C-alpha cells in the first residue's frame, strides 16, 4: 500500500513541477513577479516534487498501480475584459481508481492578473499566483457523488501603480477547504455544485451548473458563479469587499476518461464599503454590519477547461 501511495505522490510532484515551469519562465520577464515572490507562490507545489522525485519513465509506467484510472488532470483559462487566469492541477486516487470511493491527493496552481481603478487618475495592476495542496475523500450516495478536500493554499501577488511609481509584493497563506457535488437528476439531466473557502483574503468561490444531455456525449445548460475576496488592509482598494457574480451558459463534451467544457455570459463586479449608516425607529442614526454593496463594471466572460483521467 505504501509503495502505491509513494508512487502517486511522486507522480503528483512531477506533474506539478512540469506545470509550474511555464509560469516560472513567463514571470522572469520584466514587469512580472520577481524571484522571491515566485518562489513563495510555488514553494508548496515544488516541495512535493522535491520530496518525491520521479522520472518521466516512472510517471508513465505506474509500476506500483495495478488498476488504470488513478489520476485526473485538468487545465483551463478564464477571461473577462479586465482579468485573466490560467490554471492546472492533478488529483490522485490513493487506492488507484479515480472513479471509486476513497482518499484523494490534489495539487493545483494558477497564475493570472487583473486591473482596477482606485480613482480617475490611479490605475492598479495586479499579478498573482495561487498554489493549493489538499487531501480529500470521494464517496457516492445513490445518484450523488460527493468530494470534500482540505489543505493549504499560498497566494502571492504583486501590485503596481504606474502613476505613483509604486510596486508592492504580498504573500499570504492559510487553510483551504472545498466541496464538490454531482447529481444525476435523471438519465438526461444532471447538476453540479463546487465551492471552496481559502483563509488567505477570506476568498470564497462557488459555481452551480444544471446540464441537459443533448445526446450521449454533449450537454448544455445555465451556470451561476460567485467569487468573493476580503479587501481589508489591501494595498490600495475601493472598498472592504470585492465580489464577482456571473450568469451564463456552458457546453460540455465528455467521453469515458475525459471532458472539455466552454462557458460564457455576463460578469458583474460587486464591491462593498464595510458598515453603513442605517436608521432606527426613532430616527437616530446607528451603524449596521451590513455592507454597502454596489454592482458595477459589467463585461462578458469566457472560460474553457479540459480534463483527462488516466
């Protein structure tokens, strides 16, 4: 058993080490994250590769795994008019069957950037790297498939304010947990819900999809996405909370051992400015913990994800 676990860990390390090679090279260019921030952002994922080094031949052979389908790897990109994010990751089934109930190991990393305006004269550009290392469990109940993960997340960012000639780098890390739910509602209808919480910046990500099979391989339907980040103590910010709400549609093509999906729709930014003044019954002003929310900056969004099981 331990030989199998070791081989899985070494394979995860190899995949992650290869995956971070692209952002590591691109960030070496001027204007991107410097070596100190890059190293901190990918340190957790590289640690797996260094702790369990594997050669390409060992990764391809999987000599300790006597059942196929132990791994699930994915990659994708997400863009709006002001943001972009590219991501990849791998999940390994400890017992060697990605479709069966059991423990999971997951490593994932993403790189991206976004920009916003503090005021009419001040633009802020941000580059970021996110690395996750997590342990989880998958189990099926009737028509449901449920996954739960917990682990550690590292967020590295660089802020640039060209008008002020200012650059600041920040590295934050903390606990992360996530859940994934899949429901086969009927033979032609399914639903999925994914959500996660990261201690770094109290980040919340959630997505719901309702799919209708158009034939055996293609399904389509609506999706709703919400993201939220705490901006308290931020370098330069327009409020204490930032959120992004999306309503769109997706198309998914799947086969045994893989899938590719594309989505698009309308993205809206939601900003909060902390507590706001409210009125009590006698007309005296009081402070409420409810934030003053503002929906603004509507733009289209698009995303593409490819997933393989092997």
